[in-house]
């Protein structure tokens, strides 16, 4: 842990969505624990998929961007706000939580 | 894979997240959350220490029905900061208890999993835990049973270990732990000879559900199974036991006699010695017995 | 050479035994030596420069003899050449600090790896070579024969017969090499049996291979190395285990195999009776194992999947379970496990169709290594398990299919029909703290420069690796036909590591079309089904239950 | 401050409080009214035995002297860190002490805590912190954990924590921080009897520490979060 500088890193991504998510009850999956994260998905105005990440593992922006791009390619949701609190989850765990969240979206 | 699902009858309480525990414990779809994650009522203190916050600050609270009856429920998430109580986390618990005093549900269920005070906001956490105690005792005095359920991997320690013992009823699984200071803290302070925290069997003999059952520190001992916890919670719905002077005198007598029962120095394992002196048959075999067998051994 | 005397070894041995008798006097009765005479025994039996095997196994340690060797007078005993498989205890290196030993040939240094690297850079130690277990045992019979062996057993009788208990491990190989080349064998034991009121449960090492026996003041140290708590297995590992079972074991019909240690492979073991069963694979895969007695295998054994398990060593807590499952495990007439590292290594190398294990780093050639900077650790048995057995001649469907895939379309020597062992590297693309498992250049190369090694310490050569399995997919390297394809196949499963992000996307999709790369969905796996509920045991206690109470886990794993 | 000095300042030299080991106990007269004094000294670690001894004193007062106010004098290094105490249920003994104090309040006893030397986490959570109000002397020390220990636990540099503690009272030791957060109601300065008199007269019976923390700016969220729960749909 000592190699990780103190302070959180905040990252924001926005993708133009294609599939309207419509209205749904906010969904939370995952837990903010070591090597894990929580993903909160909420309906939002507009046709974007806006993603906000706060992570304790600094310096992995490139990877987050690629993970989010691929996620949006799998699920090109529109009108969705994704918020993430991360405690050093690997990309595999991040992708899994995102997919789990999408699978719980119920109009 | 349907064959698998039907074969799997038991869901481990320890393995569930706080939210899964609530969902499986109360009547299906009955949980209504207050200050849910989307409201983002989070800790204002963690970010400056480089720690991400959680949208619920590690505790979910709300109302639900249990066997059709209205209850309030809170569940601490042990994976987030070890379930530590911070300013917001504590205030959510206090708010729930105050609201119970006002709205008078049939019971308040507290699914405790906590290392106690969250050190990253230690002063606020300490005060908050004492506020939880006072609010809990107000609810208890009003005749609304407060039931604490303990079965998470992180146990119930520190201030929350005291809170648990302020409740009307304590339900534990044998995987659960209930104590004050964690074994690591004691080992760090007094050395490995005082408490070898890596000797997990010793840790459980000292703090685990079986010991708490045999010594009377919990009221119900269940398997590590969500349904067992649900059944125990239903059975506790009418378990109100307001604090009276007579009851505290009984409590005092029990604790004082237990203190006399265990000499400062005993040969062999202290837990086994205490059980034996409590009259538990086969005290040396407790560790290997299953929950059913241990349940039958209680003498207090 | 005009040699007239051909029995110098026997003469030397006789001289040593005479010196010992002289030094010990009444403290020696037959082969039995008083505990407090151990240092005197060592000083009399050892000569400067001797080649000495101080038994350090993966698990069992001759710890009392190691501590005693530290106490000999360095003026009498020095410059020893240590030949031992594992450097596990601090004493194993302390003997180099004070000059008692100077040269080392070994296999694995595990927790002492950093200390060893420091000694090497300070020129306090001269390393002959780092071997695999089997390779080192082989050299015991060629040019690294011990003059003195210091071994550990559980009990001895008056004649000097040794009972090792379940952790026989290296002892037979060491003692055989020493005893039949004029050397001296000294054993530490936990117990002495008198032969009348108490007897040895069985004989693991016959008495006439043993010269001296000493009762140690404390039982020899054994560490539980192969217990993985199922509670710590995460969903990603479940997914990867599903991919291994469906995408490799089922595809090739793998009947005989070896698993490395780790949560990834523990997940496979725990998925056999659930996921494997649901695929109808029982009886078709995973029947014969070269494997330590992994507690994680209990549910599969109980479900009737496993016909046989031969073991390198044992595992604490598995004693009674093994005893009650003698159809499956190799046990003595006394009922307890008989392990044997040399034979099990041979079994894993020649008689298994698949090895699957994890690593820390994989490069673009598929070379993989657990070597990290500042540590000289060695690899123990992994290179023997994770290498094609070029001497193998018997066929099996899995071996033939792998061989066909490797040779299809090739001609000449490369196309000559033969099978190939399946060697699978199973890694998550990132380890803890976001350490990438895929790298452009292995740390092994830097370590080679630092420690002045002849070759970089590569655990498993890319040429031997047939599959790389990550959460992103399986790369079948058998099907690659050029270095470029191989590189893209590896990049194509390297996820979001820098190596993975630098993939040629078009080429990777082509490889996927050809089945060189297969994603979970390509083999019919829905990642959302990969939950911990699929594990046949989700905690150590579940394992105890599955064993019918026969498995007795070590204290550190008892969370109840 | 030495407990005897404090007692003499409050109740005169013949205060009648006695020390048995680490336990303080006695009945004093203050403004001609009897007042029960219960407490600890020598920075006592609170184990099962000491928690029970204090609870005994509280229960005796409830039984024998209905309505008599009680003053809890606090000096503790925290809970006893011993395996034996854990085995014997130290958390239950602490809870028992807390419930005794809480019951006394419900039965009309005025319950006051005073940190006169030092108070650490588990040592006073079920004494001073569960009384009607907890006051402190200005030189008292209150904390959960010192900053070096906290640095080890949180894996954050000490310098960072020290810097942050200047602006945020939430984790740094210090009696002032506890006042700002509402955990300590007031500091007793100067005239000790006047301070006690004020406390006996004005300490609230209901728990308003969150409101104090909000008003004093040391704990800005607690009260509003409680209110949000009460108001939530």
C-alpha cells in the first residue's frame, strides 16, 4: 500500500449512448473493500452514459478509460449515470461489477 | 446448473454482504431503505485520508416486515472499513433508533458486523457509538425489542461489542465473534504469549459464538445460515426485556460469579477450564462439536 | 592412472565412524546418540569441504540438525558444500554466514530468497546451480553425491529403522544416494520406540542405510503449505476455473494431471463436483492425480471423481482423511500416507497429461517466471511438471490431441507424429495491487544480470506452454504458427495490461475466429454464472463437513 | 489533576472519598446535598473487575439512595487489553456498567461524568459518555488513539495526519476536539465548585451531543443525518 500516494483520484468519462435505459430504480452492486468496488447506476437526463470514479489506486487512468470504453461497447446505455467507489479492484472485477449492475436494471 | 441450485439449501450468512443479509432475512421485497446509496450520505472525512467513501457509509437502514410484522433494520457492511463506526454511519444508526422510538415498530434488528470505532474518524466514531447506546436503551426502555444478530466474518468488536450486550437479545452463529478488543490489538499490546491472533481456534474459543453461547453472552446460537438467522429474528419479535434494577442485579451476580469461577492462572486452556467450571459436559470437545450438540451443553 | 587402491571411500567412512565412537563414548549406544552429543557427533563425522545434504524439504525440516550444525566449531568443520532441495529455515543460510559452509546447490529457497540474494552479492556464498527437484535428486547419483546426509523422520527403533510418517518427501532419495556411496546418514527423530512395548508403524528407511539416530528435543517443524481457504476464492477465479474445466479439461479429456498450489487451481478442484458434474464430466476427466493432499480436493474425492492421488509430501490435518480413503491415496500397511517427492515428480513429468499452475510474470514468448528482483528463489518442481516430457512414449487421447494440434501442417522433424503434454499457465491479468501478470520483459533477465547467472531464471519456457488462461480468455499456443501469432495470442488474453492494450485488434479477432483465442462466451460460459455458489465448499469448515469430520484443519484455519 | 486535589477543591479536605486500588468511591456533601462519587484513578485499565466494581457502586446507590446524583470521576488508559478479560466477556461487563448508569438516569438520578486526567476509548464509553453529560478539566487528555499508532493503522504518514488534525477535530487527540464535537459538554475552569454546581443544574437529560457538535462546528453532519432519517419517506 505504501507505494500508493495518499489522496483519491477522481476520473470522469462520458460516452454517447445508443440504447435508452429508461427509468429504473437505482442499482448498487459490490462493496468498497480491498480489491473491490461499488457501482451505483442511476437514470439520468440526456442520452449520455456519464461515469464518475473515485479510486484509492492512483495512476491507472488509461486502464480505467479502456475498461469503460469496452463496457460501453458491450452496453451502449443512454441516459445513465454510473458512480464508482473503488479500492484497488482489478479491471476484471470492475468489468464484472459493471455487468452485474446492468443485469439488475429493471424498468 | 439447476441441479446445483436445488442441491444448495443453505446460504451462508457470513458470506452475504450487508444488503444480501437484509434481503434474505426480512420478508421478500419488503425492505424500504432510508438514506439509500443514491442519496450519497457519505463520510466527509475519508477522502482527505485517501480512502474512498461508500455511498451508504457502510450501513444500510430502513423498515421492512418480518413474518408480516413491521420491523426496523440496520446492517453493517464488514468489508467496508471493517464495519467501523464513523460520524455518518453512527448517525444513521442513531436516527433509526430514534425513529423507532417515535414510530414504534415491533422490533429493531441490528445486523452487526464491526471492528468498533472507525479510526479514520475516531473521535466522532467514539461519541457516535455512545449515542447509539443511549438511543438503543431508550428503545429498549420503550418495550420495543432490539435484537442484535452477529455472524459476519469480521465479528462484532469494540464499541459495537458493548452495544450488542445492551440489546434485548443477541443471536450468534458459531462463525460469529463478539468481544471488545480484537486479538491483533491485544497481541500488539501484550505480545504473542498473551494472545496469539493467528491461532484462530484460540480466537474462536475466546470470542466465538460457541463460547458466547456456553457462557450465556448470547441468547441464541444458530448455524451459519441466513434462514436460521431469520427464524431466530422472528422468534425474538416479542422478546422485549426492559432494563430493571432486579434484572441488573441478576446480571451483576452472573458476571461476578463468572469472574470468581476462573482463577487468574489455570493449567491448560482457559476457555475449556471456564466451560468445565460452568458445568459444561465434555468441555474439551466443544471445538469439534457442531452447533446442535453445543446448544445442548449450556448450563447458564 | 595407476590405481591400486579402490576402497578409499570405505576406508574414509570407517575412519569417521571410529572418530565418532571415540568422541561419543558412552553417549552412543549402537546407532542411538544422546541428544546432547549431537554437536560432538557432527564435529567427528564431518570433514572440511564435505558435501552435505541437510534435509530441507518443501514441508518437513531437519530443524534440530540444522540448529546443531550451526553450533559446530568452524575451525574443525568449514567449507561444506550444501546440497539440499529447499532452503526453508534461517539456519540453512546461517551456516554460510559463519563459514561452516561455502558452496550451495539447491532447488528452492522460498522465504529465504531475499537473504540468499544478499549473501550472493556479498560473495559469502557460491551457488553451483539452481535445479528442479528431480534434477537435483538425479545429481545426487552422479556428481553431487552427499558424503553426509542429515535427515528427519518421525520415529526410529533400536536397529535404526526409520518411520517418516506421511511426510516421507525427499528422505528416500537422499538416504539412498548417501548410504550406497560410502557416506554417513544421521537422522533426527521425534520418538524412539523400544521394539517391544512400542514398535514402528512401518519402515520407510531400512536400518542398514542409517548410521546414527538422535532424538530431537522438539518434533520436527512441518508447515501446512497446501491449504487454501475456499472463503478467499473470488468470482473471477471461479470464472477461470469454469474455463479450465470446460475449455481445456473437457476438450482434451484430461484424465491424469497435476495442479500447482493456489486459489485458481483450488477453485478448479472445488468446481468438479458442481460445475463439472453439471457438464457430465465425471469419469471423463481428472481421475488420476500427482498432487499433494490438497484439502480442496476432498469434495471431488467424496463425489467419486478421483481414482488415485500420489503425493510429493503430505498436508497437516489430512492424516485421518487419507487413512480413511486408502483406495485413493498411497498408504502404508499402517494406513498412513507414504509420500515420495522423487517418484511423484517422475509421475508428474511422465505420467500426467496436464499441468496447470500460476506464475507472476509471462512475456510475449510465453516464457513465465516467479523470479523477482532481489530474490533468488528457484522453482522447486514446477519446471518438471510444466515441461513436455520428451522421453515419453506411451499415448493417451489428451497427449495425442495436443500433439496433433502442435504438429498439424508441419513437416520434417517438426511434423513427426507424437503427442505433447498440456502445460497451462493460469493467471489473472492483474495480481494484487494492480501488478500486471503480462510484461514485455521478465524480471528474470535483470535478475540474471544482477546475480551473474548463466541463463535467466525462467520457470516454464514458452516452448513448453500450450495454453495461457486468463479471465479474458484462453490462448491455445499449440495452434500458433509464427512468433507473431504467438505474440498476438498472448496479447489477446492479456486484458488491460500494457501488453494487452498494445494488441493488434484485427489479428486478435482473426485468431479468435480460428479458435486460437477463445473468450468465455466462445466456450459457452456466461460470466454471470461464475459465483461462489458454484464452489463445492466455500469455507474450511465446509471441507471438514465434506470429509465427514475426518479432515482436521490446522489452528490457523479454524474460524469457528 | 490528582483526584485528591480535585476532591479537596470540590468538597473540602474531609471529602470522604476513598481509594481502593484503582477504584474511587464515596459519598460527599455538596451544597449540603449528598452526592455519590464513583471513579477510577492511576490511569486504570478498565477490565471486568473494575467495570463490575463501578457498576456495583451505581446499583447500590440506585437501591439505597433513590434520586441521589452521581459524579463519575474518570481517569483511564482504556479497556484492559487481556485475553482473559475477553474470555470473561469484558464487553458485557462494560455494557452492564453502561446500563446501570442509564437506568439510574431513568430513575431520576442526575448522572455526571468528569474527565479529570485521561480518558481513552473503551475506558469511558460506558461511564462518562453514557452519563447525562460528560465534562472535563482543560488539562485532561481524551483520545481513541495517538497519532503515531493511528498512522500505523491507517498506513498514512504521521505528518499528513498531524497536518490534517489542525483543521479537522475528528481524529486527533485533545479535549478541545471533544468539546467541539459535543462529546464533552463543558470544561471546568477556575472555580471548581461553581463548575459542578452549574453542571448539576444545567446538564441536559436527553442526548443533545449531536446538536452541540453541530453548533460548535466540530461535528457538522451527525445531527442533520439523524434528522434526515427521522424525516425520510
